[in-house]
């Protein structure tokens, strides 16, 4: 693989990682409650991302993509989980008492991040289509694929290492009741919208 191809891949990858989506919404909610919870949610996302990229690198994604029934099951499971996270966020937004809101938000951050990422078939198909575009045919294909997979995971870790401290610094302002409710309502609505989009395929 040439340095130019790797640099181009990193450029595309950074755009994808930095675009807010369901992963960002999950990390944001947990990081606002506690930066350590945000880190656990991010760790779950990175684990899921490692699974997707490794599957794409090893060709498993191609096998799954050839089985519409499997992808359909994964799609609906992912939509259901994202929808559940959205409902939890909306319940926290409209909870009458802070204690009730805290109980609503007391989910498992690592599992939220892991399941939300792994059960997203669009992520699987995205990496299946993206990674091979930057590989040079030849005897080192497997090594190149693993390099790109490792680059993806490392870039994700660095991205969340930036996001979580930034969110932590703004917790004081974001912790105000009205602002917190607005954030929960916005992230809940966003997660529900994504869940509907995933379900529709």
C-alpha cells in the first residue's frame, strides 16, 4: 500500500468518524452523566468497530451481505436497540424528578455502545465497501486490510479521547436541568429517527 492511499483512507475515515450519529449520541448522554461512563460507552463502540473492520478485512462481511435474511434480522435487532435507547433518553428528558431521570439513565454504557454499533448493518456494509477501495491487489492484501482495520480502530480511540474531555469540561453548563432535558430530548429524538431509518433499510 502506498502512503498516498493510506493518507486518502485516513482523510475519508476522519470525516466519517467526526460526523455526529447514533454512536455520538450514546457517548454524549453517558459522558454528560459521568466522563467514565462516556469512556465505557466509547470503549463499547470501539469494540464493535473492531468487529466490523476485522469482519470486512477477513471477508466475513461479504458472506453476510450475500445473506439478505441475516442482514434483515440484524437490521431489525439494531433498530429495536437504538429505539430502546431513544425511548430511555426521552424518558429521562421528561422525568419529573432528577432521581427518576438518574434511574432512567442507569443503563450499561459499554453494552449500549457495543450493541448499538455491532447491530448496525449499515456500518458493516460501509466498511465492506470502503476498505477494499484503498487496497492494492497483490500478495500483501491481507496485511493491507488489517492495517486499514487497525487504523480505523486507532482513529476511533483518538476521536473519543478528544470528545469525552471536551464534553466533561462543559458538564457544568450542560448539567442544568433545562439544558440536560433538552440534550436528552434531542438525542432521544435523533436515536429514534436513526432507528426508523435502520428499520426501513
